[in-house]
């Protein structure tokens, strides 16, 4: 028995019951601008404690952020200055680290014409009011007390550029 040949007749036009109606949603392809909005925001997390780095990275990733972690403010500044992290939307850094503190990193970022628009958030396990005030006066977006919680990250969402 021979198989039936495929039909070359044109496809039937949609019946009036299935034809699009006014008010139906139209599928519109994404533009490049739309795709930028859908990209993951990139956060640079800086902490000399591997445990604290892991905790903040986990919280940020669970909130759908792309995270790069480094163990020192010096390394963070090197990567940023060399343009190796060109798409960072926020820096979240520990205050007290050997070599260069988070406060010093904040000052370098805010003094740089290339980096000054990146929001910087400082974290610390020490609640020292004059330290917090000084960081905020120098341009820190926020000052978080450790341990950082998911609700802290949610609060920062609107500040990520």
C-alpha cells in the first residue's frame, strides 16, 4: 500500500472563532533595551572571611543576582581598575579587612570618574555609630550589620543600577 502524498494545498485561513480579536494580546519580540532590563544584576562581594563571603553570595544568588566574590578590597579595586569587571551594578564590602578597609575601598570608588556611579554598601559585625555615619557621609549607599539577612538584600534591590 502506498503512502499518501503530502498535500500542497494552502493552509486553511483561521475561522472567525479563532481569528485574533481586538484586545487580544499580541506577542512582540524583545528589543535590545528590554533584554538589558532582563539581565541579572552583577554584585561584587568583598570580604576577607570565606564564611561571610559564602553567606552573602548565597543570599544574593537566591535573590537572582550574579555575584563575583573577592577576599580583599585591594583585589576588588585591581579588578575594577583593570576593567575586568565592567558590568558591576553594586559593591557590597566588609568594613574591617587587612590591607585596605571597606571604607578605603569606598573612598577610592567614589573618587574614581569611572567607578563613582557604582553604589557601595558597607557591612560590619560592629555597630559603631560614628563609623556608620562616616561611611554614609562618604557616599555609601547603606551600612548593614552582620549577619546579613535576605531582608537586607531585598531592601537594597531598588538601589542597584
